[in-house]
C-alpha cells in the first residue's frame, strides 16, 4: 500500500493552533501522517481551549472557515463557546459544534479513514455518517469519556435518567466503529466493557517529545522565582482538579517564606481560583505560556503538583504528567488510589501519590524535597527515564501509523 494515495479525515473540536491537551495531540498526529504521505483533512471548531474563549485572531473570521496548515486542509465551524461553562451550556456547546460540523462533512469529497476524537461522543456520529458516504473505515480515539467525566466531576446535576440514555447511545456508537483506541490501561478496560469487546481496540497513549522538554536544554523561565522552592501547576484550571485541597495546602504552608506556588494556565475555574486565593501571598497566577516556552517553564520548577478529585479514576489520563515527568523534576500528585497515575508514579519512582485527605503527608513530603536536593534530583531522573522508555513521541506515532496501515489494507 502506498500511503500517499490514502486520505484520512479527523473530526474533533480541538486542533491547531491549540497547543495544549487534545488539540496538541490531534495536531501532532495529523502533521506526522501528512509527513508520511497521507492526504489529511480536519473537521474542527474555532480555537478556544483552555480559555473558553475563541482566540482573538479568529473572532472576526466567517462562521464557516477553511484554512491550510502544513498541507493539512482544515474546515472550521465557529461553535458557541460559553464564558461560564456549566453542564447545560456545555451541552449547547456540544450540540452547536455537532450541527455546524455536519454541514462541513459535505466538503470532504473523498476519504479512506475517518478518525473521530472523543470528546465529543457526537463526533462518532459525524464520523459514521462520513465513513458510510465514502465507504471508509471508522476509527474512534477516546481522549476522555465525557459522560463518565461529567458524573465524576459533578457536572451532571445528578440526573441519572438522562445519563442512562446517553450511555446507551454511547455504547451503540462505539460498537459501530471498525477500531477504537484510548490512552490508558484503565480507560481501555472501561472501553471494552462499554462495547463488549467490539470493535477491535488498542492502547495508544499520549506522548511527549523528550528532546523538546529537556532540562539540559532549558533556561530559567521568568515566572519561576529565584532563591525560592517553586511548586508549579501548569495546565487547565477546570473541574477535574481538587482546588480545595490546593487552597488548603497553600494556606497551611504560607508560613514558609521559602516556598511559593506558581499557577500557570486557564480554564473554567480560573477566576474563581484567583478570587479564593486573593489573600494568599505565596500563590502567583500567570497566563498560559506559548508552546515554545513550555520546556523552560516545566524544567525551571522545583516540584510539580496535580490534585485530581477523588471521584476521577479511569475516565481520563492527564497528559500533563508526561511533560511534568519529562522535565526531570519530581511530582506530588493526589487523587484516587485506583488511578492509573498512581501506578505510573509507583512503577517509575518518579514522584509521590497521595489520597486527597492526606494533606499532612503532602506537606511533609514537600518539606523533605525542599530540604533534600539530592533526593529531588534522583526522583526527577527516575521520572524522565520512565517517560523516555514508555511515552516517546516517535515510538508511539510509529505504532499509531502501523495500526492505520493494517486497517486500510484489510
């Protein structure tokens, strides 16, 4: 098979120029496949994440907009983006993007493979329509089980009847795919229970470019304070994180003048977090950095933290931990002990995992790392070695393409 004769269409709301989370991985995957000779089209929305606001240079563009990026043909629909994304507004956001993207399906004149990115689950419905029209294969790649995540993050409002219907629809759509994949072992296990082992399923983790995030090449980022022990959270400020734990931790550690908390990011809960931490002198808030500055930021920190809500177990594998660990700095993470992240830290010896109620133990661990630089260096080295071995960008993209070739040859 000559890959240059094959056409792949990706359907997903997050894509270039978004350079974090799902948008980053979808973009890098399509860029890689384009370099390998495939023709690539993308049906997506207007860039809005993680700020939940359409990027300034896209606001005046028409509702349906076509552009090219590195030879990739991108068909955009200007979706509704709520400024305060509660459950109902997120539903409107989803439905609006789906309806607008339905019209963009008509602009795809030929495709051999449709790759639907979840969330949204409705992207599977869109992919099914397009695949049927062109007699193409349908591949579903799950970055997040959105319905499970809504329940676990308490966004659903406790309406179990509606979610029972949504799970039925989800199962029907997932089962209709030729191939389904997801990003962690726990999520793969959940996927198989949702589909009764149909269709064929793969583990395809997210990746990190270890040459890009490399402490040996990085320089100190201006957000990081000199002569302080800098504890960094960088990423989405959303509903899956346990911000109450973070605030309580910062309050209890405010008396230690040598420790500061640096929060870099955007998201639905950002303004609330800024308001609730306004009186704390050891917390500093910053806007997200450009992607090219990310290695400097991550590698300049002394310690990374990530506090997940206790209910968030296997619906999501936070991709940010890959960058955290690649930076060769230790991590302190809290959440449910059954989380796959806990297994990663235990296996790698690249950080420490706690339950959400272990605030005293978290404080003790932070103090130990601050006082013992050799220990912090050793743990950071363990973290980077583990990521290099298991989550290398090149190796995982090669694996992804091999599976695509096998599917298209059938």
